[in-house]
């Protein structure tokens, strides 16, 4: 059962990812979700929001800022525990692998927090997958353009047809155990150097 | 060389031997140098290791990743293995410090506004004089009803935090009521000082020099003048790693030893400064790294460099023997600070954690026993009574928390 009364604070400098996470949490029934995409005046804002759960991306250097805050009990209204349950290393591992850390108000029961963490981990992983797919698509496009340029250079300098230029690139790549795009890059670079 | 050898990426091109891969986390600071040098100059490879160095953004990430086994070893703040053993703020995990990466390298920088308000603060190696000025300013501000001064450290369990507290307390100030201590990541420190969010900060090189160059800060004190010859960063490993892969750990210590010797040679400083300045390592101008390596600091943007011999030490002999050898006395000293400031309450547990984390057994097994038993040699902070590791409780009894100013 989802406990909608919990206040969840999402601190993530990537506004797209935090929007995706917020949407997921709202769909799951959590209505009190606050997002911060800057760590400016972090302590004051955390104190004002007084969240039950804080989710923070691991690439954020301000993790150390939060941890100091939890050490000094008078800086927070309620004591904070890191992660949901110290014995649940699988959950912690899944969070860290996904690139997110969780801080929970001490005493909050595991079953109340678990759906939040599950949602966070799956949304972070989905975002990561999307980013990787996008990166891959970009690289593939760039590689294709590079190979076209290398083919053109070979066709001109060696007076060969397009298929033959491509076969030459492929054979070289296989012999040198390199990617086709790497050989293409070498051809383009060499052509630039030689003028 | 056989064809298989040539194709196997895990084999050393130099020796043809198979390399054992170790993932090591680090934070962009000058004192990550031994790890970078061990990798770049082939000292690790000569020991049969391939170092995969992973730059991290927070000490919290370093801790989580070593505890989870993502890292085999890591660049760690010296109090972190104790905090991990005591389960402070996180999972309880038996972390060892089998190697001390460096002594020194931290400075306390203050904003130019605070510097101007204080007037004559004294020399960078005179914490007593600077403390008197600070105490006067704290009293004046309180009398005017102003907010207390805010100083930054880098992590709750750090020498930076403990050195600031020690200096405040020696000046008769209560670090928790007369002043405020917050954490600011080093890379944000210059901005925080410029915006007035912090009045001062205790941070490792090269970041204090960046505040000087940006015209927003002054280097007030080197922390070697507060605590001479104490470990600043250590190599942290899990106990289970030391047990299961003793050969790999020994090889890593030997590689770090050779890297340290290379670093200590002044002729290698320009090369090292260029390596550390790279964007994927520390990512700051070479000249600022060089200041830390050479111990030639500029306290302010105008003015001559101040020479601080031994500002940052990576290798060789210190007052208590080889500086890279972990000493139980140093672990007990750090535990005593954690006890003094209330981060942990149980003395027996804290001292037991220190004895386990800073045990020199691994080091001695690799490099042989030390010439003279120096494990109990005292730590000598600037303000009087030395810390005798044979009776760490006595120092604590003699150094209670200062009583905060009334109101």
C-alpha cells in the first residue's frame, strides 16, 4: 500500500531526469513531491521542506553537504538515516548502481519506503538507458558520415569505385582488429595532414 | 611474444605478464598524486597491476562504492575508515588503512572581507596568533548581535573538520555554538566564499590557492602548523579484500612506494604538476598544483610566496618513522577527535576501531618491520599537551569541549 502522506524531496541537477522521477512518483500516488535542481542554499531549503525521504543523484558533489547536515542534529528537525535499511544491501546496491542515493527519516518503516526506492531505481535506470540509446544513435550517425568521407578520399586518391573503397576500409579494419570508424578517422586525419 | 600474448588486453605489453586489474576511486585533489603516478609511470604495471582510476564527485560516493565492492581501494580521508567501522551515518564496514598517502596539504583560507576585518592575523604557521584575532572577531560579532562566522570543511569525518575544531577550541571558542561549520565541496568553495555563504574554509590543495587567485580569499594557516606530521589521506580497502587478495594489496603498496619516491624528487615536480592539472584528474592550472608540491604558497594575490617546508609530504621519513606506515597512535588521535566532538560516544569502541583500521601489520609484512618501535610516539598539536597514544583517554579528559560563550 502506498503511503501518500510522505514528503519526498528529489535533488537532481538533471531537470529531465527529476521530472521523469516526479511523474513516476505521482502516478504511484505520492502527491507531496518537491524537486530541487540546484544545490544553492541547500541546507536552508531542506530544513524548510522537512522531507521524509530525500533522493539525490550520485554525481552531485553536494552529497557531502547533506551528510554533514545529518550529523549535526540541530540542523534538521528529525534524525535522518541513510538508505532504507542497513541490512538491505541489495536495495542499496541497486540504488548506487542506478546512480541515486536515498536518505530516510529515521524510524520510517521499510515497507513504507520500498515502493519509493523501487520506483526511483527503475526510473533512473530507464533514463540511463534512454540516454545511452540516444548517445549510440548519435555516434552511429557520426560514424556513417566519417565513413562516407573516408570513402570519398580513397575514391579520389586511389581512383577506385565506391564499393572498392569501402571493401578496402573494411579489410584494413579487420586486419588491424579495429572498428571501421577508427580506420575511417585515420584516413580522414591522414588526408588532412597530407593536404 | 606469442600471438595470444599480443592480443590479450590484460597482459602487460612490457613484460608479457598477465595484469591484475584493480579499480581505485579518487577525488580531484593534489594528494591523489601517488595513485596517478603509480598508473601513469608504470610502477603499478611493473608490479603486475592494471590500475583503473575512477574519479568521484563526493567522499560519500567513495565510501559507498568501497563498501559495496565497486572499488578495490580508494583515496580516503584519514578518519573515514574509523567512521565506517563505527557505522557513523551509514553501513558498518570493516575498512583498513594499510597505507598513508600523505601528510599535510590542507590550508585554512578566509574571505578577503574577514581578513580585512581581522587586521594582523600573523604568519601562516602561527595558529595561536590567528586564533587570538579570530576570538576577538567572534566576540565583537556576538556583541553586535551578528550571525556567527561560518567555516566550511569537506566532509563530516575529515581532518579538515577536526583541524578547524581544534584551532577554534584552542582559541577558547566552541566550534558548535560560537561558530558554524558546514560542508562545501572543494570545487564550490570559491563561489561560496565570493557569495558570502562561508567566511572561511579548511580545504586540501589546490583549492585554497584558487580562492586566492580568484581574489576572494586569503590563505590564513597551513594545517600542518595545527597538527604537525599526521596522516591526511589514506588508501582505504575492505578487510575482505586484504584477506582474499593479499598479493594484489602488497603489489599495490610496493607500486605506491615507488610512486611516492618519484614524487618526492623535486626534479619530477613540473612533470607531476602537468599530470595532475589535466582535466580528467584535478583540472586546475598547473601553476597552482606546483605551489602545493613545492610548498611555495601565495597567501594573497599580491605579495611574495611564502615558503612552507614540508607543506605536503608523500614519502620518506617523518618524525615518527616512514610517513606511509599506518600508526595506531595516529588512528587513536583521530578517534580521540571524533570522541571529543561527540561524533561517537563509546571510547572503547572508538579506540578499538582505530587500532584495527591503522594496524601496521600489512605494511610491515610488505616492507619489513620498522627500525625502532614508534607506534606509541606522541602526536604534538600546536597548543600544548602532546597526545600520548598509550593513554588516549587521558588526553580526552584533559581536553573537554570548550564551554560556549553565554547567549
